[in-house]
C-alpha cells in the first residue's frame, strides 16, 4: 500500500472523508447499495482514527430521502419530480429571461467549500464564461475569508497550514486561537498529544479542557488580547529581533498599535488575567518548537481579518512562520475549504488564486478558456452582500446554488431566506433536501462523495484524490454533468465544459499554472501512484516537481521575500450587550454535525447524539433568567428568536451563551446573528451578537 | 456661570469678523484646534477622521516630540522600553501638528489662541486637552535642583534610572507603580508616603497591607506615615530625622488639572475645567477633555475615560449625538492582581441596603471586598484574586448582576456547580464517537477486553484518542467487578 492509502486492484477503494478539511483517509468496500468504511491506517493525518461523522458517512449514501430526480415547482406551488431535460430547459429559459431583462449580472452563482477542486473550477468558469456574470461567491466566504485575507497580506500567499499536519506532533507548544479541533476535527488531536496547548476560547471547550493554559476572553475581544500578547512580547524582551530584521517588515508600526494595550488594560477588556497573558507569551516564546494556529473563533468577526493579522503579528514577532519546527497556520474548516478558495468561485478570483482584477491573470485564464480576456467580468459581490442583494433593484434575480444551504448557514438567516424567496428563479443542486431546496424553483439531484472522482485540497495544502466506490443512483447526475448540460443549452461549445473530472483537472492545472496556487505539476497519475503533493507544484521539465510541503522556509511570497506585520487596532464588535439584550451570544459547532446539518442530521447515529439545538448558559445566569437544565429557552436578538434547549455549563462565562448553528427552522442560531461584515474579507460576524434569554412560552393558539 | 456663558456667546456672535473664515458648526466641517498633544488629544484627532470629520485640524503640543503614551513612562524609567517606543501611531494625513509650540493664551472673543512666540492662530472649535501638571512639595536643602531629583511626569523626566538607590516620594497610584516597577527591575527602592499605607485614598487597610507586601517582595520598602522634607545630593531627609541614600529621587506627589490656559479664557474652572455632558466648557466654542477637565457628576481620571471622552467628542463634533461616556471605570494599577471599583467612600461606608461580601486570606495574599446593591457592584477592592480581578471589573463597568455564588466569583472557581461524583452509566466517555460508559461495559461483557477490541466494538478511542486512559480505567473496573 502506498502512502496515500491506495491499495492495489481489488474491491477496496481508498478515498477521503465526506466532511471536514482534515480529509481523513478512508477505505471503502461496496456492500449492497452502500459501502462499508474503515479508517485508513496509513494516511498520516488520521492514522487509523476517525470521528463519529466520518465513521457514519456511509449512511448518507443510502439515506431514504436522497434526491433522485429533478424537482420543479409546479403551478400549485409544490415541488414535483421532473425529467432532466425538462428541468434544464426550464432553468435555461428562466436564465435567458433574466439575462435579457437585467443583463448578465442578473444571474448569481453561490458555490460551496465542499465542492471538489474540479467542481469549484468548473463553476467559476461557468459563471464567467457561460453566464458572463460577476456575481459569484461561495459559502467559504463565511469560513476562510478572514484568514485568507490576513494570510495573503502577511505572507503573500494563503495556504491554511504552510506545513504538513504531522509537523505539529513534534511541537513543544501549540497556541490555538479560536479553534476547537477536539470537537470540530477530532483526529487532529492525535497530533496534539505531545505539545502543551494554549487555548484561547470564550468557552471551556473539549480542546480547552486538554490545554495547559486556557485563556477565556469575552466574545469580540480577542483582537485586544492578541495586541496585548504582542505588547508583552515587546516589554518582556521576547522578540526575535534577528528574524524581524531579516525576514519581516512592519514591526514598528504594529508595535504602535499594540502600545496602548498594556496587560492590565487587556485584562479589564478581555477578562484574561495578566499572569495568564504573561504565561502564554512566555510559553510560546521560550519553547523550542512552537506553532500558532487560528480558527473560526477569531476569524468570524467584523474585524476577523485584523484579528487574524494580530495573531500573525504575534507569530512573526516571536519568529515562528517559515521555520522548520515552528509556524503559523489556520485550520481550514470545510472539506475542500482550501482548494475551494483557490480556483475561481470567489467573487474576486480566477483559478490558481489569481486576482480577477490583474490583467495578466485575466489574459492567462482567458487563454486557457479560449475566450477574449475583455469578455471576463470583473469582481462581484462577496457572499453576504450577494445574498442580501437578491431580488433587489440592481441585484441578481436568479441564483444557482451548488453545495450550500444558506437558509441555515448564512447570518441574519430569516432575512436571507426572504431574499432567496424574492428571486425570479432559484436553482439548487444538492444531494438531499435542505432548507434551501425547499425555497427553490428547480432542485437538481447531484452525486456525492463516494459516487464520483475528483480532488480536494486539505487543510495542509495537500491535493488528495477522492475516488468513486459506487455509481450514483439512477436519476442523479454529477455537478460537472449539470454544468455541462446548462452550458450547452446556453450555446456554449460542448468541449468547453467537460464532464470527466480528470479532464477538468488537467485544464485546471493549465489555468493555475504560474498562479499563486500552482497545480500544474500535479496529475491524477502522480496522485494515484501515491505521491504526497502539496501546492505550489509547478510544471517541471521532467514533470516531477516534488511539490512544497513546507512553505516560506527561505522566503515569504512577497516580492521582497519578507513577511509583513500589519498595524491593526482593536474595536468593539458591531453589537455589544445593552439593557435590552444583556448577553453575548456566540455560535459554533458540535461534534456530531457538519455545517448546516443537511447531511449529518440525516444520519441516525449523529441525530441521536445531537438531536436539536441547545443553548449553553452559566448556571448563575440561567437562574437569573428563570432557565433550568433541559427546559426550552427563547433566545432573542434584534433580528429574531431561536428556541433552544437549555444546557447548564458552569465553565462558561456568565455574560455569554453559546448555540450551535447546525439546526433548521426555529432552531437556527443564525436567526440571531447580524449583517455586520468585515470590510476587507466580507466575513460576517457569526461569533458575537447581543441577545436576551427567557423561558420559552408556547404561543397561544 | 450661566451668565458667563451667555455673555461669551453673545460677544462671540457679534464679533464674527475675525473668525468668519473658520467654520464653527459641529457638523464635521469645523476648523478644530486642539491644545495639548497627549494620548487624549491623539485619540480625539484619530477619531475625528474616523467619524468623518472633513474640516482642518490643528494640534499644538508644548513638548518637542510627537504624542506618546504617558501612562507607560514607568516602562522607560525601569529600562523596559526605550523612550522612542512610547510614540503613538502617526496621525491621519492632513492634520497639522505643531510640536514644541506652547500656547499661552486663549482669546475667546476673537476666537484665536496665542503662542509663546506671540503668533496668533484663529480657531473654529477649540479643544483643551492640556492634561495635568505635577503638584510638587516644598523641599529644603538643594530642593528641586538636587542632582538626581526628577519628576517623571514627562518623557524628559523619565529617563532610565541608573543611579541607585532610588527614593520614590509619594505613594499614590503612580508612585506605587513606579516603586514596584523599579523594584522588580532590580533597584533598591524606598517608597516614602505620608498615608498609613500606599494608595491610602483608594485602598482600605487590609488591601494596603497586601500591596505593601507585594512591594516588599519586588524589592521596594514602603516608609509610610512619613514625608521627605529636605534633599541634598545623594540623600533625602525624612520628617523623623532619618537620612535615606538617594542616588535617584523621583517625585510622584500627585497632579492637578492644568487649567492655566482655561483661566486666560475666563472659562469656568472648579479644580478642573467645568464641562457639561457633551464636554463643552462655559464657552460654546470651547471643549475640554481628559485630565484638565472636570465633568459634572461623573467619575473620570483614567486614561480609558479620557479615550472614551475623545471618541464621544469626535462624534459630537461630527454632528452625531455623542454617545454618553461611560460612568464607570476600574482602577487597575500595574501591580499584581489589584483592582479598585467605584468610589472609595462607598467602599468604606456601605449603606443599609447594601450587601457586603468580604473574603480575607492574608497568608495567601488574597483579599476581596465588594459592596453590592441589588446584586450589582457599587464599590469594591480586590487583591491577589487574579480571576476575580479579571472578571469583576467588567461586571462593574457594565453594571451587570453578579452570579449568585459570590465566593465562586471571588475565587474564580466554578467547582461549586460541578458534581464531581462518579460517572453515571450514561456519561459519554468517547465524545468523538459518542460512546457511553454503559456501551463500554457492555462491550467488555461481550468479550472486548483490551483497547483494540474495545475500539473495534464501539469505535471508542478512534477519534482524537484522548479517552484511551479513561477507557482503560473502565475496563479495569469492569475486570475487578
């Protein structure tokens, strides 16, 4: 068996998990209509481990309410089965009508970070070439955009982990800022057994429980904490001055913004004791091998880019990035959250992590696509702005959704559902019914993880082969087939939208060639032969570029080779508690569910483990508002209410409640979250809003 | 005072000739002149641009260097930071900054300010951010001219201390912080303070004793109930006749609002420049903020309150409703785990309706005293209780009800609430795969007697792997029973 977990000929298929960005190696053996699964003992990221989501993923393949036929909304308003030709013809007719009246930008496209590289690439090309619209973005905007913006600004390149996951295992100290891998990606914890952990999280999560040091800042104050840690690094004389001199620029300006954040002030703003701040900086500065990792907790804020930048500043000040045995990284969330942000489904990007505003990038990609560079649209709206504009004057009137469920996952969800309902045409491609398919005019049933080939790029920047173990059920098509069918009907040459993932990947290689995320040297053949290939992997004369497991060891990706510290300033969250809404609410995840839960809520074991939304609250706070363990609470923000079951958590801050966002209907945590966006990344403020809580009263009939 | 305001306003309105070219409206277009270039002025100018102010902004600073973080002068004194490291971030482009320019008079009638060199500068809106000036004691002998004597109130007076031993005169907040920092930096420090214990206006006796002990541990001895009466080169004479060796003598004997300029403008001054809730002085075109101002009915005097005032004033001058400045600030000295909440008089004399919580653990350096009304903090002092110092401050400033378990709050523990008894059968042992203790025992009964067998039967330990020890223990219990 190879390092990739590929086995020789036989019934067993080596592939990767359906869910998160760890992309754990799994081995599938077809069995009846589904598959039997075991974790791959050889794939270095999971080494035989798997969480409950991964173990139970086969249940998704045989879920009873799998979509098996296109659905078209009839005159009576009900979704009814229809043939593929009928559905696709209907969509194209609707798109044509919208395009005639409103122009190309009348149609929007919303993608997902769960789509394979091939799908993400084809979707971006479809939008720019077949539709000619600038209005494409994806749900990864809600995940990785702040980290991406900060990483690009600091290093000139954004690869979540610029080193293999396995490097973490040898670390002495790892600081996790706003990350809870013990619940969101459990097998990662296998690499965090040896290092002492410093965890920054307002909640005492399972990850925090395993930490040597847990810093518990008030929601929305982690930027102040990061500035304070940099302040201490300076005043405690812990800077790596030689590294700063030779490998970075910007420490002086960054310091001027950290200067007003002396530890006692940081303590009063964040609630983190001075001694804990000092211990954290010392642990990180004095360890031999050390890493700083960020997660959604610091990134999903209206200041998420700056907060991430502040943690990168700290990492740079201590000399971590671009060194063997140390580093900075962000923990990418969605299965293909890395590859999904590189190949053109982002409003401002073309494949290969090229910027759509860069004339050279446009010329290169247009050349690969065989179109005039001038025909490519410019940058469009970022995800929330795109959704917010739907059906409004100047906004898209039709939307195609692939691999996303924004009715549950977008912030200010009730508003977004109204925007979706205001469209002339909503088309949703998914494998199971979701809260978003319920609003659609046309639903297209598409294949899922174990039913098709493709590649994903994991959180460590390694390109992985997903392999089909089954053929899709009758009536189900792949996303590539859907895009092909639509494009041809819209008059595009058939060869421009191939349906074979391998053919699409080969085109992606050319399109990415010379870009920041260069895949030119990666091929299905090399991956199938078991090579571990990390981008950038440019074309080499001998076709054997080894890829780049570790970035930045010699230089950062800016022209001068230096990383940049950013001058960033703390400010309050867009919404802070007041007398009407006296508590912070923060949203997040539970182990048993993935994203909007459209998939995992269909897996009986996972549903049994986490059947519905709950609200975590400190017992003292609960008593104050008349809430008891297990009772239903109504949690209300300025935008709406969520009904959730009370769970008393004595380790929670008394000013904060927590809700997971995976649940539908009245249990949507995103009914509470607000429309504030990060001005740089477009990231919504998922991690903090102001709420009140009360016992739930059944509405009087 | 009301009359003064009216007169000034009338005079100003009727004498528009000299000032007609400078906009005065608080709508974001006014020509704003700021006197003083400390952290409050710096923040005001930053926030003016942030909130969309479009008019010209001029800043006059008497000191030669750009704005610096005065509150951190001890870091320069003790050698932690070079003086240049205290320089605040550059101001937005277009702001005219005149450092080294002392303004000596304000003429509100003609709406202009006069500099030391006689030049006159018209203003539309004037903001006084003149800060405070040190209050210095009478000293016999060489007095203030003694070599080694310094007033660490400005960057000039805060050069790194090199000549030991050090005598710090005045054990208020700044003096105590200074003594502590220098002690920690390895200097031989004596803190001379007339009160019964350091910071006696802020702290009660028990808290004061713990601070004295913390000073001692850092290498600083507190001479309380004493004054320095005379200074000679290398020596300080105490009022009890003792002589202290003093290579460096630092005067930290308090400050007073610098109101000299306000007086030239005949503004209402009572200890500080009197301002209303929008920081306006008795002249409608003149505002004041920070240490030089005296807001009506509001606690202020911390750097944070000055910064909040700067933001509120910037909003006001941009035509927005200035958000009210918070009424509550925590005094959090740069000393180990110490916080003072609320007015000291409320602490010393709680009312009948007040709940009084006291925790005293002197052997471990811990002391907490909270005066609560309707479950909210009115006043308090916390020493050595590092969790409580970090959390109660916010509960106080935001006026939130405290959680019902006061001791848990003070001790920073949540143990009160956790059961701590043996795991029930329904307890999840492997969270990654949702495996309960009951599931494990059942697997054991069905023949899975080691970790790999348990993992194969239940998937326990196959996620993050951290439950392996717990699973082994449960197997052990099962084997024993």
